């Protein structure tokens, strides 16, 4: 299992904050993402979770993504996911998150609202 690493780029000048999620987002690590996405440091109208370097995603990780959406909405922001790997894309499809959240293939494809 790969340790979860989170990196942020707050207010990138593009109108969105980016959180790069690297490693495994699972029961052992999901609280890290929950804490970060609720941070007052993220203030842009769009929060982007960049999952391109995510190695593993389980139901606890899905729950953390769902909470990130609620946290973003509570502060008037939108959540967009970037998912380039086939594994992560498949999990998003199976859970239906790809139907309720905007999913882009790369950060370059993200546009602020």
C-alpha cells in the first residue's frame, strides 16, 4: 500500500484550487483528505481533486470524495475530479460519481465556472 500524499495549489490564478491526491485513498488514509478539503485555505469557487496519481480507491475513499463535494458546496464552490487512470475512472463509473460530479481527463481540461 502506498502512503497517501496530498499537495495543494491554492488559488492557482485560474479560478480554482487543486488538491493532488497521490498514493492510496482508503480506510487508513481517508481522514487526511477529509481534513484538507474542509480547510479554510481553499477559497476558490472551484475545487479540483487531481486523482491522476491515485493508486487505489476504496469505499472509504469514495466517502471522502463525497464529503469533499458537500464541503465545497457549503462554501459555495463546485468540485471537479481529474481522473486519468482506467482504475479510478472505472470506480467512479461503478459508483455513479461520474454522473454526479464533473470528471475531466487532465487538469488542463478544467475550466473555472
